C-alpha cells in the first residue's frame, strides 16, 4: 500500500522535476492508523530502522522522521512527517526500494500522503 502511494507521488514529482529542481527542503506527510494489536512503539521501531537505512542510502544525516499524533481535536490515527534536505535526496530513497513496506504494513495502514515545500515568513520590521 505504502509503495503504491509512493509510486503515485513519484510520477507526479517527475513532472515537476522536468520543470525545475530546487535545493530546498521538502516534507512528506503520511496519514496513518495503527493496526489492532500494534503500538506506537512498534511503529517507531520499524521507522527507526528505516531512518537509519534512509540516511545511509541517501548519504545525508539531514533526513528526519517523526511520529505525529493529535493532542487536541479528533483523536485517532497518526502521521509520519519525513523531511529531506531537497527533492533529489528524497528521490534517492524512492529509487532505492527500501524493503520496509511490508514491516510498516504489519503495524499500520496509511491512507494517503502529500509532499510540501514551506517558505519561512520573515517578521515585519
């Protein structure tokens, strides 16, 4: 499931890459739910090993990944928020085929993802 989502994202991104490549950080957010019997700790253990692999594969310690849960509002579900120093680094990870999809699918179900690029607001003077 996660692999299918990533492939759809990759296809869209290659269209964007053909226009221009930016050396700006990008963030990918996955919307997920834990499967019955799985815990946050189970998911984070898989993710910790994935993060080690991702940093090694991309050659960048700037890749981060966070388990994000709701504090106020509709509870349930969680998000993986992954950040990359640039879209090229993210591309290295997608092209490498991590083999972690099955492990993530054992503990969680992710229904979708989005990639974001933020622009910092400069305070008014």
